[in-house]
C-alpha cells in the first residue's frame, strides 16, 4: 500500500474541477484576444462568469485547505524540491485570486459593464481610469502567461513524482493511479 | 509507510522513456497554448494586426482612437415610446427616458483630417438606464458595410495603402481586390449612391449589422436599426467646406446651441432567413418600428469629455439584444478593446483633439 495518505475526496474534487476551469480559462483567454471571428462574443461571455466562478471557488478551496490539511510530502523529497513545491503552490493560489480580480478591475477601469449572464451584472470595483485600464490589461496578460507557465511546471512535477520518483505524491491527488 | 517505500531505481532505458513521456506531455501543452494564441499562425488576423493596419493607413497618433479618430462628445436622452418592448425585453425599451452619452465622428484614423462632406460620418450612442444594463451602438452614414469578413476588410485596407515607391496606392492591387470580391462592387455602388447631407444633424446613421432582439417570451427577431434625423435634409454644398478645417463639427456645435438635435431610432424587423452579411441590404419592404427619440442637447469637446474614455463596443448589449454572429461585429468589439488599451496607455503623449473646448463654448468659432 503505497499511497496511504491522500488528499480528502473534497480536496481532490475541487482540485480537478478548478484544474479544468483554469485550463479552459487560459485557452479561452489567449484564443479570444487573438481571434476576432464569429466565436469571439461567445468566448468572452464564457470567460467572465467562469473567472468569477474560479474566484468564488478559490475562497472555498482556501477554507478547505485550512480545514483538511494536505498530506505531507514524503520525507525522501529533497529540500530544494520542497521549496520549489511550496513556492509554486503559493504562485498558483496567488494567481487564482489575482487573475479574476485583475480582470474584474480592468473592465471596471475601462468602463465596460461586467455582465455575467442574462440580466445579471456585477458592479465596478474600481473607478473608470484610462491609465489604470492600460496597466491592468497588460498585467492580466502577463499574469496569465505566468499562470500557464506555473501550471505546466506543476504538471511536469506531478508527472516526475508519478513516473520517476514513484513516491505516491501523484496518487495522493490523482484519483486513478497511473499505469506502471 | 508513505516515506520509506520508494521503489527500486529505474534502469537507464526506462528512465529515458519516462522523461521522454513527461517532455512530450509538456511540449504538447505548450504547443496547444501557442497554437491557440496564434504564435504558430503568423497569418492570423489578430486585433493587434488589424489595429496596426489602421496605423499603416493613417499614421501614428498616440492617445487617439485608431478609428473614428476625429470626434466630439454630446449628451442627451433617449425617450422610448415603448414600441420596441414588444420584441426586446431590454429595460431601456420600456416607455420612459434614458440618459445618453454620444459621440459624433468621422470614420478613419486621422484625428486632424480636414472636414469634408464626403467623409463617412458616425453617431455612437451609449444608453445608460439607471440601475439597468447599458447599451452601446455605433452607426455610420453608409447603407451597408463594404465587405463581409474581417479578412476582406483587412485585405481591402492593405490594397489601398500607398506604394512605398510612388507614395500613391497601386491601382492594380485595388483592381485585383475588386475582381476577386464580387460583392464589393455591389456594396460600393450602394454606398456611392447615398445622399450626402449638409452636416451631422441632418444625416441618417445606420447600425448596418444584424442583431437578435429577444422578447420576454423568448421570441427572437433579427433587427437592424437606424437613426433618422428630424432636421430637414439639406444636400451638401458641392463647392466644399471652405477654410474651416472643422467645418462640419463647428456647424453641429452652432446647430446644437440653438436647439436640441434629434433623431428617430428606427428598428427594421427582419425575417428569420434574412442575411446577417453587413455588406448586403435587406429587402426594402421590411417592417419598421420607431423605438423612440434620440435627443442630444449638449455638445462637449472630446478632451475631458464624457465619451472619450469608453469604446462604443457594439457587443456591449443589454439582456434582450444579442449578436447575430456577424464576424465584423466580433472584430469591432475586439479591435476597439485593443485600440482602447493602446490609447489609454498613451495618455501623456496625446495631442489636443482637433475640436477644442474653446470652440465648443464659442459656438463653433475657433
């Protein structure tokens, strides 16, 4: 029995659900700002409510992380890798919070309405300000690239644990153990 | 048990294979992202490229809109008659008054172009119902759009760019474009036959694109709309605009100073299979409904004015109006956002707009 310690079922559920949402957001985001064709309006109308859903879920997730502590890394993991794991998780959590807020703030600063669905809109969270919009819009892209890069590193590290180290870390989150 | 049960080390070939798998997964992820973002498709018409095309045609004017660059703000009200509430559940169509922030402008990217009657004029409206979803629309005084797709729009603009050798557009390029785009000549003929009026106030402005109006019961009606002036239409003076470089704007300022400028907002109700191609008109027998009256009672200079820091993005729509899927609409929305991002980042470098606050206060005298 190698993966005695697992993330709780709820932790795994929220991890994989948010993984799917965040990856979808990254691809929708980078696609919609570079492809002004028929699908554009549809993609924008998905991007906004999905971002707000991620913001709501990350709050639930942080509360859950505090209530259901993650299993510790195996003692065999070297110090440098522990530090890298810790830092990358901080970046992931930070960006899960920052990306939706920067997006919401940037639309506010540009004076765009923040329509979620049908008649449902959110209020502006920042005053209308051209300089602020330009800065936040640039930040939204830059942080998106950082988030994508961190997700790729996270995926690589998970596979490294699962295929090379075979130390049970991947299995602690993946509900289906990879084939060996 | 979690800590002490590492499996025996992998042999060299298993190690290579497994690192290979990890590398392939990561490379595919990065590749898919790069493909989606257009890095692998240098031909893709991104909003950035379309906006760069405007800069090629019009030069660099930091801080100004990349299109409809020369303009003036105005404020007023929309008074809904309630007639459009039958076909759209949008709150602003219920009987009553809604504040408006408008912008009148010339199409094109040159903020200091000399006013002439032949230039394409635009009227953009932002409806701001208290506590309800806003609506933005841009309308122009041509009956149809010259092209159907974003690609054609870009290619046409490129064909008209001055040849670096002669400093003039190469007629062969434009001829080739016209020859390969049969719809262009038909649309051009309609645009060429439009009545050119004396000023901004007696012009009809058309939204050109098709939208879907959604009623409270879910019924969908394809709609195009126009703003039809109450001012009597006076044909433009063929002799030109004289010495005043802002002749049309100054005339509007003087006109608005005497009494409000008004248009009827006319909705044309389409049939389910009517085209959404903006370069093609609908049959002339389509029913029209007067949604209400647009009244602009105050003209405001653009610098510091209420219309300056927003885009008239035609996809800012209230619940009850939807895009038809016309791709030029998507292109407008995304390129306006690109233009806003650029000009908002250039605030400190912007020159004063052509029509100055002093000109507005002085009722059109410079």
